[in-house]
């Protein structure tokens, strides 16, 4: 038997492990998203959880692993067999663990027509997909942020409803799809859309262990497991069994866990004060708190359960500036929880006094799962009023990033104005990347098929075969072809091509930029463009030139947060090696193009154009102009931002822009938000 790394042997990462365990106790919580850097045991923990779960009893020959003791969750086939008087055979098997590849297509996920039965028997029969295999188990999606959005939507819909409904290719079928959805991702490779992020009930951000002693422990345990998996597992088996028993007991205890109206009020007040959108977070917090109480052996929700649930359910739902790090901490949530508790009790006392003065009746309580509520219950509270304290993250009093059209001071940012360019209309498909689009070329990933009776080019053979399969018995003739396919059954492949954008910022950090807060203004300009790049999931890179050379301080990445961190730490001073900055930018873009032939690059150059360092015998200006001419020749579009003060401008930046065949904007025009329109427009022209 092949062993996986034991769940209880994972070092640190307590919050991640607790989130996984709580979903195992109460799968209706709705899954967990684990975000973190590479090598932080995300995948290891997900696989280890499946090995930890107890075996399940199933209908032996049911492809959906129906529970013979729960008729309300049976598939159509099990219902029909039971109705006909058949005794359903029983069996036990391990909890399913299904790994969904990033390349999975829609028909592989939801299921499709069984081609073999269609050809041999001429009947339309459903062939189960990934959702069927994952029923009553774990569905694991590594790099979920790279999965097609429509596939993620299917997974989340099925997880929420607990059923997969298939209406396609002449098939009408539904089956149970109750599973624990676990997604992992590295934020540096791009984030999920907020709509999809919210659908994950819980979210945990994990980081590498910083304590040297614990890092040593990680090394020792991994080496021990690699050298002797069976021996290592045997050493940890008692702890694995103990945790498995604790999960089973918690599942049995869960229906007995009680909560009161006061708990409702605390949760509602907390989410209202944090300005969380929608009502899903409230329900998730309640479910998670119940699961935690059951796991810890209690039948009553406590404050610590709500606090833990809020820590898992809220941070990824809080509104914040795209470039602003999350500020919510456990201490902050704890303080807010205590304030919500006090506030709820005060309002409950007021309501109770009002009832008594009116000869009030009996206090109301909430009973769950057939059990009566406790005496602590209070009447339903009125909706919370104005917030008693600031929301998180704290909002700036002026120059607010979400208010367009304001004058922007040096170092501040502004919100991108929504502009409907051809690029925007073309790219509202996929994970928000600016140029992910359907393509008529025979390139790109095949995601689905569509009928195409008049055009058999780029034929989707699988879909065409499924359309023709039910008629093969009828068309079969002695000596005839093995397959008979008519033009009306032709299906063509629908492909998507990710033509990614690269916005490479090239920043002048010489002494000339240090005067009159120019560098602060430069950072503000870059931050505004980074906001736009974040919203469109563009890849961004950052080059800084100063003294005698240029440096790539941020290789092209999807992580705008990393770009922000690197930008904040830019030192200022020295000469202006403009030629070196342009040369390095050209090399970086050329290298990225070799890796990604469909790349659409854009250089955003922030400088006063006054280069004073040469790499050759040419003068600094002539050398920079010659290198600049390479960009339009290579099809690289550019934008120049002239950071020189208007009163002292000698035209260097404009001359450089002329050789780049690029527009040149001043800081004043940047404040007027023309730059963002230009960047989008330039990229749109590149995409055409």
C-alpha cells in the first residue's frame, strides 16, 4: 500500500490544518482555498486529509458511491432499482480523492455521452465525469486560479447544490455531487476573480516557516518519510487514528451543537461592521463555528468558535485597495468580536426591559437539530446602526483611491476610469486577463465544441462522434464503413488562446529624479498603473536604472503586491544610464517573447530623458535614441511619462518618445487620467 505523508506530521500550518479538518467534520461548510508560496505543504495537506478520513459505505455497483442508508441522496438509477424491489448491494471503500487537472474540459468534469454504448447498442447513456467520482469524497484542484472560469463555476455550483445536473447531447441526467472542495494556488501566478473567491467558504494564507528549529524538523521528517514511508507512517499511525476518530465523533456530535439568537446577533454585527458583501459569510461563520465546537467536544458555540470561523471566512472577503495588504489580524477580529458581544448584550437588555414594561411574554430562543435552546437566547435584534468603529482596512480621509477625477498629489494613486476600448469588449472571457479570447485559429486550448454542419475544419472528433453514435446501428450496412457520419453531425472545436500582456515599467532613479519629489510622483504614477494591471491580471515587471547600470528588480510576474514592495524600496541617486535601462528592457521583452510567442508587450518609461551615461563611444542621447528605435521595429509599443517639471523641460523626454514612436505625457496629464486610457488603447491596438 502506498502511503502519503501523514497529516499529523505536517509541521506548523495549524490554521490550514484546522480549516481542512472542519470541512471534513461538516462538508456543507463549502470548501477551503489555500493560498501560499511554493513549498508550504498545500498539496501535501490536501492529500493527507483524504487518507485520514474513514471508509464509507456505498452501493457496491453504483458509479456515484451512493450511501445505501441515505435514500434522499440516491442517484436516479439507485432509486429505480429500489423501487423495483431490488436489494442494493453494499460495500465499503476508502473516501474518494479526485485530483482535477488544470487542463480538464467541461465534458470531463460534468460527464458526457457513453460513446461505446451509443455505437454498440444505439442508446444514449450517461458516462460519469469527475463530479461523479468525487461524490462523498474530496475534490482537489491544484492551481485553481489557472483553471478556466467556466469550469470553476461548474465546480462551485455543484459543491453548493450537492447535485450535478447534465443537459447535453440528448442526455438529461442528475446525480449527487457532495464533496469537499479544496483548492490551492500561488498568488504570484494570478488571483481568482472576487466572484469566485467569495464562493470558497474558507480561505487560508500560508507562508513558509521562519523558525530555524522548525525548518530543521521539516527537513528531518521529509527525509525520514522518503527513506522509509512505511516505517514513518507506522510511527505516526497512532496519532492519525486518534485524529480520524475525533473527526468521526465530531460528525456524530454536530447535530447536537446549539446556538442562540445572541450568536446570530454577534455574527451579523461583525459582518455588518466589516462591510462584507452578501450574506454567505454569516452562514459560513455559523457553520464553521458549529463544526469547531463539535470537533473540540462541545455542544454549545463559544466566542472562540466564532472568532476562529471569522478568521477563516472573512479576510478574503474584506474590501480593500487592490495594492493594499490585508490589515485584519486575529487581535483585531477578537476586539471586534468582543465589541459585537457587548453591543448585542446591551441591545438585548434594552429589548428585555421594554418587554417587561409592557408585561412582556416569554423570551424566545433558538433550537437546532431538534434540541431546545438555552436560557441565554434573546429576541431578534434590530439591524445594526452606524458603525461604532472604522472598517478594515482603514480608509484615507483624502485622495481616496475609489473616487475618480480628483487631483492626485505626488505619491498618491487614482482609480482607473472604466473605458470601453476594443480590448475591453474582447476580453471579458477567462480569469480577467486582458487578452484571453476565443480564436478562430487552430491554436489554443480546446474547451468545448459547437455544431458546424457547413464547416468541417478543425473538427472536434469526440463531439462529432458522440452526435453520430446513437445512429450507427441503424446506418450499419454489410461492407459499409465502420462509422457513418453526416454533415449535420459535424462539430467544430471552440478554442481559447491566452495572449497575455506584459507591462514593463522602466523607472529612472537617478539624482535628477530626486529633485522636487519627482520620485514620489513617479511612484504614484506607477502605482496607478499597477492598479489597472491588477484589475486586468496583466503580468508586470520593473526595471530601475541609476548610477552606471540598470537592474531588473522585479522579473515579470502576476503578483502586483510584489511589484508594490519592490517599488517602495527603490533607492534614488547617481547618474542617469538611460541607454542601459532601454537595452535591458528590450532584452527582457525579447526573452519573454521567446517563452510566450503570443505575448503583447508594453513598455512604460518614466524619466526626464536626460541620460548622461553611455555604453559605447556615442553620446548618451544618440545612443539612447538608437536603442529606442529598436522598439517600434520589433513591434513593441511604449508610453513615455515626462517627469521633468514643466518650467525646466528641455524636450529630452519628447525627443526620446519620437524615436520610440510613442506618446509622451506629463505628470499633469497623468493626473487627468489620460495615461490609463493610452495604455489600454495601445494594448488594444496591439491585440488587433
